[in-house]
């Protein structure tokens, strides 16, 4: 993988190696997060048994997701190759078994209302269990809007909508729904 390094970390005479390594690790962590909340979120969580780590990230990361944080696969590089392209090279060391699955991720619960338009409510989602915590004040408005089998989704801020069940029982009955509402 290649990562674009900001110019302020590299100048003609000095390489800020520690800063470059920190920047690269930060970008890799962003890519790992973008992968887990991306279009294959439910599949990745299920396949990794809630143990999403660096190896899983490499297996599931797509070129499109990597590109969103400035990372390119070497074989996709289309520019000129010279010494500055391949040198200097840095290795970011990670613990292969480090669990990268965040405990809780903020998102927007979307309730599709054909009459009033989409209703959005800020929520927190537990990526290990699929539980989306809804505050008491939002519980009544959700119950009021959930007539006529309206659809619900969660968006983690990347435009990808993941289906949401009204409760854990409904989630267990549905094969393609990982997330469900938990009131509390």
C-alpha cells in the first residue's frame, strides 16, 4: 500500500520519521474503521465473530474505501516511477491480533416516512451486538413513526444505510439485519 504523506512531514533535507509513522498508522486506522462501517459491515462482523483485526482489515478493505483516506494499492499506481516513488519506504508495525472493532459508533437512525420524508435521530450503535441505543426521549417519537411497517436504517456518516430491526426478536428472525433498537 502507498500512503500520500503531507508535505509538512517531508522536506528536502529532513524526514520526520516518527511523525510519518504516526500519520501512516492513523490513516490505516481510519481505513480499518471505514471498512468496518462500510457496505459489508454486517458480513465482516459476522465472519470475524466480533474479532475484527488487522488481518481481517486487509482481507476486507476495498480500493474504494482505501482511497477515501489517501491509501492506494501499489499495483494500482499509475504514475511515473523514480527514486522518490519508492524511497523512503516505511514499515508500520501493528499487533496482528489487535481488535479494531470499536465498542460504540455514533450514527444516525433513519426512519423512512413517505409522507414527511426521512426522520433522523442521533444514536449509538454497539458493533459487537448490533444494539442501537435509543434514549427515552426518542423512544416515543420512534414508536409513533413506526406505523405501517416503515423501514429503518443506520448511517454511520458515510452514506451507507444498514437495515435496522425494531427490536432484538425481529432482528433474530431476519437473516439480513444485524442492527436492532434497544431502548434504555
